[in-house]
C-alpha cells in the first residue's frame, strides 16, 4: 500500500515537472512550441511561405513537437517501471 502512495506522489511530481517542459517543432522556418500538457504556447510563422505551404509547415512542426514530447514522456515513465 505504501508503495502505491509513493508511486502516486512520484507521478504527481512528474506531472508538475512535465507541465514546465517545452517541446519545439520546426518545419520550413515555421516553429511551434508546446508545453508538457501538449498545449501550443508559441507559434512562429515563416512569412515567405504561401498559405498552403504555411498550413503544411504548421502541421509538420506540430507533429514534430508532439513526437518529441511523446518520446520524452515515455522516457520519464520508463524510469517508474
């Protein structure tokens, strides 16, 4: 029982630490920053791109940032197991 409580405390601590994390994705000069809860906090657009190119760049930057966040989270959680 005490092990479960200890794990729960560790998870809550990790959750707080994760919220402070920043994950950046980049594509064609467009950059997107996510926090640890995967909410976009910053978006930097490349004014030289057309609308369709910008849409694709934002999508790719977002996917890049999410991938980095997922890898970091998996690495953190693997330490608990």
